[in-house]
C-alpha cells in the first residue's frame, strides 16, 4: 500500500527497450532514420516491451497522447485548440548583449523546417502556465548541496506562473517521483525533502522517463524540465544520444540544466563529459545550461530560469511535409526587428513526427 502524499514511483528498466539496437551518435542516428521507410520506423516502435502486471501505468499499456495544440487566452483562462498537425515551438529571443527581447510580433519571425520556409499560423507572447518537472540528483555527492538546491527549486516555482503545475523526481542509480503534479508548495517541499543520497547517477534514464510523464500526464501544453546535478551519468540504460532522441520523438519539454561541476569530486575528463551532456540536452531542446561556481549561485540561476520561461514566444505552424513521412525534422527560427541589431532565437533544434509515450514510470512493489 502506498503512503498518502509520499507516493514513490520507480523507473521501469524496460525504458531502454525502444533503443536497444541504437548506440551511434546523434547526427548519424538522424540521417539513418531519415532514410528509413515508414514501415521500418513503425516496426521499430512496435517492439514488445517487458510485460508488467502492476496496476500503475507502465510500458505494456501505453496511454493516449495528448494532441499538440495552440493556446489562446480567453478572459482570465487559457484554451487549448486541438490540432494534431500543428508544430508548436517555445522560443526565447536574445539581443547582442544577451538580454531578453520581449517586444516582437509574429511578423518579426521566420520558421524553417528542413530548410523550407513555413507559414506561421499561431503566435503568442503571453505568460502561459507550464507543466514542470524538477529532476534533482540524489547521489551521494549531493548530500551537502541538497538544502541549497531544494531552496532554489522552490524559489523557482514561487517565481513562476501561479497556475503552473510541477512534479519532483529524485534520482541516483534509480529515479523516484517523490511528488506528483501539484501547485501546492508544501507538497513540493515535502517531495524535495526525500534526501537519500547514495549510489550512482542515472541522469539520462531520469530525463527520458520524466519527458514521458510530461507527455502522458501534463495538463499544460507548455512543458519544462529543470535538471540539477553534480555528476556525470554512470548508471543509465540509455546514452545521451538516445535520451535526446526520446525527448525529440515526444516533441518534448524545454530542458534547463544546472551543473554543479565545481570542486574535486570528478576528474577533468568527467567534468568535461558531464558539461557537454548537459549543454546538449539543453541546446537540442531550446533551453539553457548553467554551471555555477558554488552552490550559493543556484538560487540566482533559478530566478533566471523562471524569467526565461515566462518570457518565451509560442509559435505554431503546419509542416509543409506530411506527418506520415518519418525521420528527424530540423527546425531553425530567425528573428529580425528594425533597430535591434542581430537577434538570436533559442528553440528546439527539431522533432520526430508522431510522438508516442511509453509510460516508463511505475510504482515499486510494497
């Protein structure tokens, strides 16, 4: 029996089933998938997963996917117009001084998919509520850092839209949902307080499973993951390329990474590898990676992340390529405005059509 308010969910080992044949670098993986016929890609997604008889949703019973759509403000609330053919991008715009630009209109943006200009059909620059996953490293080296990290995570939520919903994942060599979706700060604080720092770092598995949870359970169409870790992944069944592939396949969340890579706990090679991984996770999804020099800087970074999320533009378009054609779709968004000089747009680098969550989170046996 699960204890009320402290529901702990463990990532199912079958998370890797969709990726067992993979192991090549991300660009090669994309090129290979772009050349595969539709039947071959469909077969790859229909591989049988490990049978699971527990009552909590898991890979053997995939839930329906919430369709992509466009958010429109109506009165004091928000409406989601269902449109499965629409590609929705969350974009941040920076000027030459790396300051946020928040005064642009639809006409300032141009969207390209696989080099072909697309027609923008929807545009929003509104503080939309988000569904957020707080993915926090709980390995042994994080023990002394967790009080400051927990405070920063809560401050991030407090600085965000009050209609946001968030869940907490604590991970070491396994990952647990210690607080399910809620807007209640007390419940989030309780979830973050489950500090059992031990074991390794299964970052990639935690990220992929958290993206799956957002795809299947989130109530908000705009989705974010915030990762805080101090180590290099050494315990996941997935690798970095497979994890990024999974997030893009789900048209998944923007990922913000905070790497606590200071100190002497890792070799230089490990620190470089960990930094590259966090940078790639964020860059490929339209987020940012931060590398503070001390744990005291994390709270300030959390405030910056909250501001970045609330300042994004939401852009929607219909792809000029049929969604039935498989393979990675590369996205590029540019912005120009008179008198503003060079503008940089940060958004996800692309997506795979027809996302399908695998529900890789389950409750451990009592």
